[in-house]
C-alpha cells in the first residue's frame, strides 16, 4: 500500500491492494472434478495424441492436473478406427498408421469408470499461401544499427493472408548462430485469420510490424485449418486467458466445448500446410 | 372596513318583477328595497354593485332569485326575518401566487410548503420556487415552511387574484446538519405519492465525506432501494434497473457520466447544488427516456442581495464559489469551480501516469418583469486517468441550459427550456505491433422542452407540453465524430387532484424515436451471425419506434395522518449504455441508439407504500414494488467490444424482473437524529443465448442492503455524523475449476453471476468544528474531520486465484521468491482514510 503525506493531512492514496483470503465460494468436491479432454489432431501422418485429465480445483490452479488413467480411447475417420494406447499417465496416442484428410469427419470416443464420452469434429481444408518475403532495411526505409544493417527484415502483417479461410498460424524462426542468446534461437508466435467479419478486436486492424532476424535464419510458417467451431473455441480461449483483464474485457464466460456427458475440453482437427525458407536479403 | 346597510321592504308576494332588460346589481337592490318589505343588506367593499346582471332575474321568485345569484354571479342571498343579506359567495376564489425565496440571498426555494389553516388547502413550490394556491375570497392566514428556515405567516386579504413573494429566513446561520428527508417530503410539481426522495444542499454537506469532498451521488446512494456495486463508485442502480436507466439531470441537462476519478467522486460540486429530487418510480409524465429513475439536480441561482464567496481545501482538491447580484434583487450569478491536485500526489508516489479532474458550474438568472424570469446555466468538467503515457482514459461532460419562465396568469405558468449536453470518452490504446491508436465514443443532445403548469383549482393542477431531443452518437471511432442522429419526441399531459386526503396523479406520455443514417445495419441469422450488411446514407431513416407511457399514482392520508399509496407506470427508453463494467466504472463506455437489432427498453412498475404520520418523532415508510422489463441488453460470453463494427452480433435482448421491499426509518430525539433503511430486493435477467437461457442475477443484484445514518449536533462547537452500511456482496462470475490447454489455464464457471463477493460493510464518521464566535462574523469557517472506513474493513472488489505468497504473507508475482502458490486473494480499494478539510463562506 502506498502512502502519501499531504500538506494538510495524510491519507492513503486510492490504490487497490491485494491480500490472501480464505475463499468461501464454490469449491468442487473430488467426485465433481470431471474429465477434461484436449485433443487436436491433424492430417499429418504422425501419431496423434489425446490428453485426459481431471479438472483442477480453484485452489489447485498451479498444480499439474491429475491424469485420467486406464481409459479406453478410440478415434474414427470414415470406416477406419484407431485404438489409442496410454503412453504416459493420461496421454493416449495412435500408432504410425494414422491417416486423415481435409473434409473428413472424425469421431472420438472414451470409456472410463463406467462412463462414455464422445465428440465429433470436421477437418477443414487449408488453402495454399505464399510465405513472407525478406527485404533489406534499406529497401523498406527503416532504420537499422550498424550491427544489424544486413539482417533480413520481414514485413509482418497479421492480415496479409486475407481472411478467406479460418486458420491458426504458427511462425517460427530458428537461428543458427553460435553466440546468439539461446532463448532467442527458437522463437515462434501464433496468430489467427477468419473469413467472417474479423471481430476478434485488434487483429482486424491493418497492423504492420517488422521482424529483423540474422541472415540464414530458418523461417517456418505452419498454417492449421480451422472449422468455425474450432475457431470459436480458440477465440474463446484467448478471451479467457491472454485477452482477459484488459480494458476491453467483458464478463467472463465458459469456453464452449464439444465433449459429451459433461466433460470439459475440445476435440478439434486441422489440415496443416507448412513452408520453410532460409532468409536472406533478396 | 366600513359597512352600511340598505333596507327595503319587498313586495308581499315573493315574486320579483321588473321591466328593464339590463340592470346592475345596485339597480336590482334599489328596486327590491323600494318595491318590497325586505331590506337588502350587503357590504359595499365586498360586493360590486355595478356588476351587470340579467334583467330576467327580476321575474323570478325569491327562492329562484337566490339560486340564480348564487349560480351565475357567485352572490349568496340569505333571508333573515325581513332582511336579505347579500354577500360574495364563499365559492368565489382567487389565486395567490408568487415565488418563495431565501430572505438573505434571494435564492428561490424548491419544494417549500404553503398552507392555509382555515381552508386546509396547501401546495408546494415548483422547480423554480413558484407557487399558486387558490383560496376563497376574504382574509386568510397563509403559512410558508421550508426545511432549515423559520416559518413565515402572512395575513392576506384576497379580493382578487394577487401575486405575493414570500421570503424565508434561515433557521440558523450556522451550517446545521440535516438528515435527508427521504420519503417524507413530497416532490414538487407532481406531488408524487411514492418512491420519491428530496435532498437539499445542507443534507449533502452534512453527510460523512470522502477525503474532504461531500458528494451528491454518495448521498443518493444512502437512500433505500438504491444500490451500488461497492466502493469507489459514482454509479448507482435503482430497483433493479441498469446503470443507463437512470436519467441524471443537472438543471434539466442530462449528464451521461457522473464520475470523477474512475467513480470515486461525482461530477456534481455540492457548493453549486440547491437540491436534488430522486424518483425511484412514479416519474412524472413530463420526464422520460429512462426506465429506472430520475435524479433531478438543481443548481443555486446565486445571491441577488450581496456578494458572497465560499471555498474549501481538502486533501485532494480546492474549490471556490463566487456569487452575487448583477442587479440587486433582480438578477444574480454564481460561478463554482473545483480542481483536484491528486495528480501531484500520484506523480510523487508512482512517478508514472497521471490523474486529475476539474469542473466548473455557472449560472445567471434575471427577473425581467413580474411575469418573466430567465436562467442560463452551464457545466463543464474533464477527467484524465493515465496508467502510463500510452494507456489513457479521458472523459468529460459539458451541459448548457437556457430557461424562460413565464407567468401568463396566476393560474398558468410555463417553462421553455433549451438544453444541450455533450459527453466525450476517449481511450488511448497502446499496441505491440503498430502505432498507438485512440478510441472515441460520445453523445451530444439538443433538447427543446415546453411545459405548462395550469392551476385549475385548489384541487386540480394540469401539466402539459412537449419535448424534442436530437441525440448525436459517436459509436466508437478512431477519429471522434458524432454523425449518427436519433430524434426523440414526446408529448405529455397529466393532472394532479387533491381532495379530503386523496391525492391522485395521472398522466400519459406519448414518445417516439427515429434513427437516421449514416449507419451500417448488420443483418443476422437466427444464431446472431452476420449474414449481410445494409448501408444507410446520411439522413436516411434506419429504424423507428414509439409507444404510450401511462403514469398513475394515488394516495390516501387518513385523518390520523397515515398515508397509503400506490403507483403504476410504464417507461420507454430509446438509448442504452454499452459497457463492460462489472465494478463501478466502465472502461468501455458507449451510448448506443435504438437500431433494427436493438429495440427500445420498456418497463412496467407497480409500487405500494405506507407512511407513518410526519409529526411523530419516529417515522417510517414501507414500500414494495415489482418491475417487469423488456428488451434488456447484455453481452453473450466472450464478446469482442472494441474496434468491432458488428458489436450488435454480441448483444442479446431479453426479459428482466425486479422486486423488493424498502423500509425507511427516521427518528429524532433532542440533539440526535437517526435514520436508517433496509431493503430486500432481487434483480434478474433471462436472455436467450446467455446462461443457457436460464434466469441469472444482474451484476448489481445485492439482496440485503442496510444503511444507518446518525447525527449528533450542537455539542458545544461540534457536530458529529456517522454512516454505516451493510450489504450482500455483488453477484459475480467466478471459476469453480481450471484446465490446461495450449499452455494456457482455462477457467470453468458454474453460471453467469452465480457467485457473490463477501458481505460488504463499512463505517464512515465525521466531525464538524465551528470555531466560537465565527458564527456572528461575515467570514464563516469550519473544520471537518472525517474517517472513511473507520474500522479498516477490507471490502472485496475482486477475487484472484493461483497467487504466489511470500513468508510474510504478501502476494507476489510467481517469478519472485515465494513459499506457497495456489493462494486465493482479494483486491480491495479502500483502507482507513482519514482527512481534514477546511471550508469557508464569506
């Protein structure tokens, strides 16, 4: 708490303070801590993973979620069914034969403790794209210090791919310079696009940023297609987490899930297109 | 008075005959005296013998003549022996009218009572201090009373309608504390029956104060049935209505955001306020546009007798008021300003950011003639709250009011008001990936209103007129522009009838509003998804709504002075505030018109009440109400509200209801005055697409609400005051659990506003010290010592989960040293807040 001494009197300045309390709100009993399913599969021919956990109580928020072990988990795509193996407590995985394509409907089923849970989703098609081009600082007319003068620059516009299809994008830079700070050698960021009116706030703006990286940096841009339901799920997650608590937040609300029988979480599917470039000033 | 009699014998037959077609009353008397054995007796000073009467009266029998004189000429004829006594009928009445004003300053007094004991007739002054009472011809005693003033008794002789201004002297020159006479004073003009409170300037000044600032809104928040969302808020919620459902008028101009410093103080400078009327229901037909309440704040006219100066220095601000005559006794001015210096402390304490406000009130009035009076008043205020140089919130209100009061006759009074109000709101937004931007919203009003008050008889008063408002909106833009126009019109008529304990008011308001482009309409499907857009050009009609708003109230006061009342009314509202507020102050503030997708809000309220006799030392009022609301707005979950042209896609409209009981108690004993209120109420919403379509609590739904005020006055040079409040916690949406996804911790909630913050309670105390001997001097100063939150209770503002705690019990960022995680903490706004204020009048 901040104190200020005035000429006439002293008073506590109007600054909010925080202190620990004994919470008297609703607290879940152990038996009420339902199942949480998080599963997002792709069309990549790789083993796909499903996570099963219990809900964390409000006073366990920083704990590891208790895994749900011993469940029977399967994935169906068309006529084919994969039974998943529990590779670690609460982590269930398909074998290498996994195969799914854009336009497929996928079905997840789980049996645990005498209860059945299920979810279905749709793998939307991702359209092709051209990745970012690299320019010199001089070409773009932006200032650069002597040490980074020859580094390639990426003009980064969140909406430069348009909003023709819903997608989650992952932009990763891998820098192969021995003396480069290790925490900066493998960075990525995520952004979203959507064909309907772009109502997710600030992303709709014509924003421009410039990302400058050392020469020969490997840039990988992965595009994950999103169904409308999947996009709404991600948008809700962001409003409840990254975007929560700022000046433009509204009332909190539950992130919509698609798992039956009262389980929390989401089962989604994406087609993935990825492109990799080694960046040089072109 | 000199009297003389004329006696005349009337003819033995009881028929009066005559030949002349037109005669005067004197001629008739002369003929009767000459031609009959009756003598006609009358008082020349009270009977006009030149009055023309029909010659046919002479053909009537004596009995018929008496009836004719009575019915057509208001002349009473009584036969006593061989005398006919003529007198002006007691049914002949004249109007006594004028202004009631402060004898020292000339300030008109609103709500002053004028009472005639001999006839038991009474009235009260209207918003402009004007009264009109109709009394039988003759001599009367008229008593005028007003809270804080010595009663004045006048002897009037009414032979014709006359104008008589009444000057009241203050009961004490000292600033004596006065408890808000909630519920015990009837509202002016409409003589409203229920749900009305009257607060005068002394009552506001007497309430315990926050950091040296007495506050009008804080006084309103102490009234039964009026709720807040907690500390540090100038917002209030009336009988289950939303924040935007309160019509706050400052000299008839709407104030769209009454908050200074994020709501810790209101924009109303108490030095400039004359009084406040609060209508929680039973809003008179001449006012409209909001569902829940009318808060009618009137500023002082200024002293028309001599120059005065008043001021004060509190820990956060300095203020100064100047007033005086322009032409002594005829015109005056008042100018009052405040400026906080909290910014100096804020910079000292944090070094980053800024916070300040200022406001200025002014008013001039002039008595142009015996029948014409004009006023011009204005308000201008600005606020800045800056978290850091990029994150800023600015807002401000400006209002201007021109009024012309005209007295057409002793029975007809009119007011023409031309009003403007301008509200601007601005957020400076820092962005990581681009240049910082500004987001603006606002509303500007141009309002013309003509109202007639017609004192038809002692029992019946009529009110009628029309109101036309142009609202101009800025619906959120990067460059401020108010180019969207809504035109709201209303015609109104009402009457008030008082007779033998009955007091009935009924009225009708017909209202209509039309929205004109430029505007982009978003066509939506059943799932509220945008499927098409329609662009309306400048001036093109977008949408139009209208309807009737009946208002009715009635009360009956028994011979033993118990009062029973009932009111029923409908209100319509053609604009709404979109905000993201869960606390008191909204950081997203957007006034929004009616559109094709958002219909006007409508409410129907029924209230009943009982009030104990006002003469008792212990008084109480008990009211119960039920309110049904339509087209209530709320956001769906995860709404994106800023920089979103299709904001309507995230809005839903549905039903609301509220109900409750309100108890007010007033007790006075020697130097003690105690009042208290308790209310139990609920405010619920049911909107498709929200909370699975189930009923849920509004944010401000706080069922139990207890407030107690105590005053102990005249203990030597000291007065003491205390306020204690106890209320249910605010309804909030809190998580019941969490899960992890993509390295994020996602909360899971039970239902919207399904939890409550802990019970709120707080004690505020203050003491006023008036140095000895100063009361006789022109310079009057006083010291006010106040302690807000005297026992330092930490009322919860918000609850936080997953906090890290040090060994000392401090909440820290998890990246710092800590011994424990997963703690639950709460944020509170106020600790104990002592302050000293010096106020003076000169």
